């Protein structure tokens, strides 16, 4: 494939018949336009909420990638000549046109011969688990699971029975604080402390769900008198668009019935729509709270806010959830003394605080509880979508509690062996093997193989 980023995809995008999208966050939907550019022309199945939010996210992502490529060209700080985005706005629009929204619990027969049913995952608006069936075989994909109690959404649903489970493990090796209301005391204390020294608070937050949660918490704390009534600036056009989706009457059925109609009630709430309005926030005239994307500070307007606010000891950066390895957010959380951005390094003198109470990812206890709700034991559970130590810790706990066959797959490429290109026929065989055979491991599987070695403990689908 032409794009080096697509070389990691072992399947030719043109051979893919359908895509199932379980939620709208960029780490789930962000590669769709690249698949389109690579030749994917099929439907993308998702919920109504995911279609609405992913449309916003993909348009924003394409715009940012185009802008970053142009900035790199003008600044000369890319090793590529010329710098090119992974995809552009036209690719994003094509991906958005592929969306085929379906309702929760509506069984759908796909043209590929597979059956699909989505259930509520309780992570963000529209998030879903996906039950895929073929004949007597079944695979349940957890997507990203929400917590037992979400501040805004209805709770996740119990999983349906399936022969094979593919479950996430973002928080597979840790538990959240017992009471998130107490944890938000960290947020209130930090805001008051920052105001006392004349500084401002910068909150990197994902535009979808996290910004809504932060605004809801600030509304509650302001009403209770826990923090002063400060100017609060939402500096993310995407977050403002997402807030409109959360507030729309059509999506109200996914929200908790005890929420106020507008979700947010802040006396001094301001929005920054243009780049010029955003730039003015880099030097606040009075102590303020600035909420800006992205949540891990990998891109977006929050980066130039960090550039200007981090060097001032009066200011504070509050991180509001999981920060992936390699991101600026992770570096800040681990105590970095400088951050690279815009081709240079920025000193970190501002206070950095992490409030874990905003996470809407199920923790290890909640993930295991969801799995134990399965009506019947599965043949195999695959643990994915987590850092290695998180996935393996969760696998160990699940094996000890249930006695099930639990596997943490890893890429053959990452383990050093060569990978073969996967043809359409081979892909269909692997789908049949996964769904009908369940990738069970009753013939010598020790729970720690690569996906390829695990396939050999039954029968290699590529060799049939």
C-alpha cells in the first residue's frame, strides 16, 4: 500500500466486506478514512449515536491532519518531503457516507453472511458491544466497556452468550477509586489552589463524553460552592458539536433520566469557535478554566495552550483519565520536565495533577464482573486493547476465577516472525475458524501463545 501507516494492516482494505464500529472515539473510528483511501467500499455498521459522533470526529481528524502536514511543510520539521496526511477531508466524507446506523438489539444479516446484534456498552453515547454470528458460531466483541454507573448514560447491558469473547483490557490491571465523588475533591482543591496563586487551569479533555463529564462536574461543584464561579472556556469546536449531540432529543433515550435538560449549568461558560478566539486564551487576564482537546494532548488546540501555559508556575494542568504510552499526557503524568511540540521543547513549570475519577472505562473488577454475567461459559476469551501488563494481569485473574481458556494474542510481526499477506479467501477462512470453531485451545494451549501459535494448537485456518 502507498501509505506507510497502512503497511501495519495485514488485510487488503479492498477485500473487506463490512466494518462494525463499536464506538466513536478516534482510536476506534480514526482509521476508517485510511481504509477508504486503501480501497474499502463496504458499509460501516454502528449505532445512531456512534454515527453522529464519529462524523464529527472524522471531519475534525482530517482537518487536523491536513493542517499538521501543512505546518510541518512550512516549518520544515518533518522527515517526509513533502509531508502528507494519512487521509484528507474527502476520505473522511467517504467514510462517513459508509455509515449504516442500526438500533440496539436489532439483529442484522450482513451481505457477507454474518449476523450482527449491538447492545449497550455504557462507555460513551452510542457505544456498543457487537455479537457476530455465522451459522452455529458466535463471537462477542466487547468494544470499550463502560463502568457500572456512568454519570450521564444508562448503564451497560449484560453480555449475551457467545462461544468466543474478545474483550478490552484498558484498565485490566487496576481499579478505580471507590467513590468518584470523593476523587473530584482533587479537582476542586486543585482549582482553588490555582486561583489562590493567580493562575489558570488547563484541562485536556476528549471532545466526546469527557468534556461533557467535566462540564457536568464543574456545574455541580460551582452550584455546591466547592469552587468559585470562574470563567470556563470550552475551546474545541468538536466538543461543542458533541455536546449538541448529547443534548439532542433523539439521543435522550441513552441518558440517565435524572439529568437536567441541558446537562450543563455554568454561569460563566464561554465557547471559542475560531482559531483567533482560541489564541486569546493563551494569556488569560483573570484565573480561568480552559477545557480543550485532545485528552492526551496528542494534537488539537490544547497543544498551543500547553505551549503558553506550561512555563508559568502559577498555572495547573489537570489530566482527566487514561494517558496512553508515548503521548504528551502520559509524559506529563510521569513527571516530564519538558515537552516537545512544534519542533521545539517547552519547559514544564506548571503544576500537573491527575484526577482518575473521570474515567468511564470499566476497571479490572468491572471487566471481570461483566464477563461473569455471561449466560454460559465461553470456549475461549481473547484479551485485547490494553498495554501488555494490563492484558496479562487481567488474563491471570480471569483464569484463576473461572478456569476458562484465556489468551492474550500478540502480533507475529511484533514477536519477530514474518507475516504473510492475507487474501480474501484466507480472511474468510479465518472468520469461519474464529466464529465456528471459537478458536478454542483444548489441545495444548497454555494461554500465552501468539495468535499464530494458538491457531496451530487447533488447526491453522490458512492451511485448510
